[in-house]
C-alpha cells in the first residue's frame, strides 16, 4: 500500500497535536508537528541575534535558512523531538515569546518554501499524520484524509493556559488569549498558505468535546 497521509489543520490550540500524536500511534504512522518546525526557526532567530526590538532580520534569517539542519530524534519513550543543527528543542518552543514571534516568521515566503520541501520529504519515507495550518490545502492537497479543527477562542486559550501551567511555563490567561486571537488573525490573513479549511476537509468543532470524543470521530472517518 502507498504511504498514507492524514492532514490535520486548524486554529491554534484546538488539540491538533494531542490528537495527531494519538492517531499516529494508533495507526502506526509517523507524527509530524509542522508548527514545531516554525517554532524551532523562531527560537533559532531569537537566540541567534536575528530579532532586534521585536523585528526579525529577514534577510539574515533567509541567508542562514539553507544551512539549518532539521532532524527528528526519538527519545527512550518513542517521542520525537526536533533538533536544529544537532540541538534538541523542547518546551522552550512553547513559551509566549516564541508564540508571539512565530506568525511573523511563518509569513516569510522563503521560510515556508524551505519547510514545505522538508515536510513533503518526511512523508516520502512512511505514512504520516501531519498537523499544521496548510497541510490539507498546500503541503498535501491529495492527502488521504483531511480534518480541520476549530473551537471557541476562550476555550482554546484556557486549554493552552492549563497545559502551560502543568508544564511550569509562565503565562497569564489574558496573555495567552490575546496571543491565540492575534495568531489566528495573522495566520488566516497572510498571503501565502493562509490558515483555511480545504474544501474537502472534514470540520470538527471541539469546543464541547473531550479528546476521547474527538479521537473517536477521527478514527470513525479513517476506518471508513
Ligand atoms: O501549531 P502551532 O500553534 O505550534 O503553530 C505555531 C505557528 O506556526 C502558527 O501560529 C502558524 C505557524 N504554522 C504555519 O504557518 N503553518 C503550519 N503548517 C504550521 C504552523
């Protein structure tokens, strides 16, 4: 059987990564979190002097893009972590500083085209569940299954806030809500590969559903 591709797109903090990870484990596919790739580049920019007074030095970043080596490394529990130039990235990619910068980084055409190639290459070697914003529309318009997740902004912000609290990442609820709303707006309005539902994607509103319920819905479609 040819490699299968399941695309899970949607707004920030709709549970995409939790569900994609779980679906991939259930199906024996590889899970790819493309948001992590944009976050990793943002973190790289932040920690390598490419952001000054909240402004990204785009030309400098672009000139360094091709030499950035991405690798996925599996830990002893089978969890994949992204590494840039050999350095494994972890929870630092989820901080508010990175969340506040990532939409700007993700709107740079050269960053997107660099990651697009990498994302397509990852699916050449095995079946994948890939989550992001443009997977069903741009990266894999012919994916075998496409889902688009949505939920009320307050509910999404509360989920992200709870998750950050549990991991000890400092944040206030208001800050998280503001970031979620601004990021959605920016991601939806950008010119290249904006966040939007593919015409043939199945939309699921997760506002009143728990993870198990959404997982059952996804499995129902995938098994069909
Ligand atoms: O899934 P996430 O919240 O970790 O994604 C972080 C940001 O990365 C998101 O605000 C927009 C960008 N992104 C994107 O533009 N395209 C993707 N396929 C995935 C993420």
